[in-house]
C-alpha cells in the first residue's frame, strides 16, 4: 500500500512484494531490531506495530530520530555499510520481515517499477527527516507535538492502520520526551494543553483528533514532505 504512492505497480509487482513479506516475525517490546555498531546484513521491513530509530548518548539519554510504521523499511541499502551508526528498536513491540541483501539487489536489477517505488520511499524518508529537523529547530513544543500527531495519522492512514480521526498510540510520555527533546514534565504539560483546547483525546493507548483541520492549522502541518502524490508525468514505470 505504501509503495503504490511511489510507482504504478502491476499485479505481478504486488505478487512479488507479497511473497517477500509473507513470513514476518515478532519482536517483543523493549528489544532492538539492530543495534548501533552491529554489522547490517538484511533489510528490515516493519509489518505491524511501531519501531524507531534512536541513539543513546554516553550519559544514557536517548534521542528518538524517527518512527517506523507498517510499510517502512529500516534503511533499504543498509547492508552496504560496515556498521550501524544508530539503533533501531521497538519499545512497544512490532512484527518485521527480514529481506536478504540479495533479494533487494534482484528487485533493483529486474523490477523497474518496484525499484522506482523503493527510490521514492527513500526520498520520502529523507523529506520526513528534514521536516523533523525543522520541527526541533524552529517550532515550539506544543506545535511540534501536534505536528507529530498529524504526521502519524496521515502515515498510518496511508497503509490502512488508522481510522479517519484516530490510531493506536502505545507511545509513552517518556518516548515523546525523547522524540521532542524536552522533559517528561514538559510533555505532560503540553499534552494537557492540547487536551484542554480540544485538539486531541489521548486515552487507553489510542489517540483521537476530533478536528483534524484545526490541529493541522495549529501545527502548521503541510503533508507535502511525505510525497504521497505520485508523479505521473514522465513516469516510465508503466
């Protein structure tokens, strides 16, 4: 579902993607999928639940740099690298598929539409990283949090894992603090402000956005950095 936004896939392409993602394995909560310093051999694809990229500082502080939702690759060409410069883990538990480097190489050599979609996915990841940098550098904590909630809703809707206004949200206040670069006390205060303004309803590990247009306006959220509008002009993949 995600890759359909990057290229016009055929039924044969979909069958290939279905085949390589047909045997997921469960990763329990608080486990790393791959740790910093490890030698990467396979590409990991998130199929269910949430994972994240993070780094641990020498003092034990953690910085979460990205959330990975179903359909996201944990670095498509990571096997080129000698070692990981960050960790990918799941404080919440998830299901993943491990895809051999040879399989990725075969896809990129023999399946041009899938290759185009994979390129798109990589560029969309880079666009998301740029937006996160802008958030951390220029937006106040309340707008930054609201922006993250808007982004997660749109990304999860794209792969059929969210309703019109809500999604499962197992992320703790500590996780949010390590994502936004603020204290848990500040996270609690900002979340309470968003609740009191009627912008979010967050309970029982589910987040609901009563008025998405209003939250988007508050957060200054423009989803163009997610690149969900497929470029048809000049698309030689069909």
